[in-house]
């Protein structure tokens, strides 16, 4: 993880541990199938955790996914025997922080999607 990522996570979640707990809890608690998502919310200019269930478009308006944890059963059923919490705990070992940094920087650089006319 880069220093910029660490600073942003600490700024928006208090600590890396608080962030991992929040994203893990969101992913583990998905009703049915879905995703836990770290996203950039451009209106408030902050990182947020979202929980998306089933195939619905229940994401924040205009938020940009930065890191997504797949909680659909097909991703873990054979290896983890339907024990989603064990699967989610292991996902942290697979995060490509270089890619997360690129996505975060691109999302921040895109700016605010709402431009008010003078």
C-alpha cells in the first residue's frame, strides 16, 4: 500500500484496521449474493464502503468502485464450503494495492460530476 493510500484510508476510516473491519463486515453480511465495495464518493470527496446485494444497482449515485470483494457463492463455495467469513478474511492477502492506488487516483482526478452553472 502506498503512503497516499494509507493516509486516505486513515483520513476517511480512522485507521487501516477500521477500514478492513468495515469492508469485511459489509462483504460478510451481504444478504444472498453480492459485493462489498470500497468506493470514491465524489460529492463528499471521500472514500466509502458500500454493500451491493444480488444483481441490483444499489450503489451510491456517482460513486466509483476502487476495491471490490465478490461475495457470490460461486467464488468461494468449492474451496471454503460456503463459509463466507473465512473466504473474506483471506481476500486481504490478494489485494493488489498498486491497482487500488491507480483506481483511487483516477477517481479523485475525475473531479466532481456535478458542475453548477454560474
